[in-house]
DNA sequence: GCCCATTTGTACGTATGTATG
DNA sequence: GCATACATACGTACAAATGGG
C-alpha cells in the first residue's frame, strides 16, 4: 500500500518530499489534481494539519496551486529542482 | 495529595522512579496515556523540563513511548525490571 | 436561487521535543 | 534544575469557495 514516514525530518517535510517525488515521476501529472488533504491524512496516517503543511510547502516550491473548494493541482510547468 | 520528591537522587530520577512504580502497580495501565509533562509539573511541583527528563528516562527504560501532539503512553508490553 | 457535500484555508488549544540562558 | 522560547504535530472547529441536485 502507501508509504511510511519514518525519517528524522519533520513529518510535513517528509510528506512534501514524497509528493514532490510523485510529481517529478509523473504519478501526479501537470495540471492534474493532487489527492485532497483529507485523503493524504488517511494514506499517510497524519493529521490534516500536517498534510496541509505539506501541500503548503509544495505551493511554496512552485509545484502546486490550491483552488479553494476544488482541490490542489500540479502546476502546468513544473520547475526544475533547486 | 500526590507525592513528595525529597530523596537524594536527582529530581528527574526520583520522578521517573515514581512513574515507573505507577506503571508497575497498574496505576498507569499498558497502552494508556501518562499525564502530560505539564500535568506532572503541577502534581510534583517541578519544571516541565524535569518532567520531560523523567518521561525521557521512562522511554529509555522501554516503559513508555511519546507521540508528538498527543501524549506519552505506557507501552503495551511492559518489560521486566532490570 | 437554495441546500448539501467536498475542499481549501485559517485558527486555537494542547502536547512533545529541543535548545538556550 | 529552572524559566523561557521555539518548532513540530495532533485534534477540533469554523469560514469561504465550488459544484451537483
């Protein structure tokens, strides 16, 4: 099934890294919707606050944008890794 | 009321010993939550740092495990005294 | 237009864990 | 040992936006 977050980094960072990996490997394609914060809670067994923080990090990295009431979407042009 | 810490050992050790006694006598049952560090501060009139150190000792003794944002819990299988 | 479920976004209180003086 | 501060995380709650019926 899912994925285990067990590293030393904060959970929200680990989760953001995993989501970034999925974007870069095409699991979440450009323009497509990322699972909702609530869905991520279940998959990764974290609180919604933590998935929220992870999604926020993705936006700060320029990888996703949130649309209130609809979801969080991968940007059309994924920037290179910094 | 509660309990007085007046022995020769460091406070955090005395507090850890008392908590271990409570675990072994079933006051804190396996899987149940131990009062928070802040609660222990009040009961034993020590600083949060000291209750923190005591809880850390409990974890090192394999008697408890901490869950960030939720509390410190007695392990399901309490090991024999060393 | 009006409910209702879903989702993002924000906020508050509590708790652990760590670091500094 | 104590006091304080900060980062992270959980639980809960609520507002606002969206879209289907």
